[in-house]
C-alpha cells in the first residue's frame, strides 16, 4: 500500500507572513488564500477518489493511500494532470 501526503498547512507565520499582519484586511487576505488552497485540494481529491485513492487527514496534511507502486502513482498523476509538487512523493 503506497502512502503519500498533501501538505495542507505548515507554520502559520512562516507560510502566510502572519508575523507581519497589520490589520484585519490582511488577515482576510490570508483566509482567502487558504480557502483557495483548500478548494484546489478538494478538487484534486475528487479526481483521486474516482481513481480509487483513499484519503484521511493528519495534523497538517492529507494522507493518500492506494495499492500501487510509486512508479504507477507517478504515471497515474501525469495521466490525471495532477500538478507536480502538490502531492509529496518521496
């Protein structure tokens, strides 16, 4: 069983520049960017579920599972046009 991850959230301050937030409009902008990311990930999960991938959530990521090899997964992601770099393949 292959296990891969999609990193959803890392360090709030580092990732979104939260340490530099100066007002609520900037905070709303961070929320909009996070919302866009989550919608993108949800769309990818829709595609992956249709192709027999299972997933669950972790502390800061989404964990993907499928009974296949790493090479088969890479080929499948290319076929499905999954953007490189979203799913961590080690």
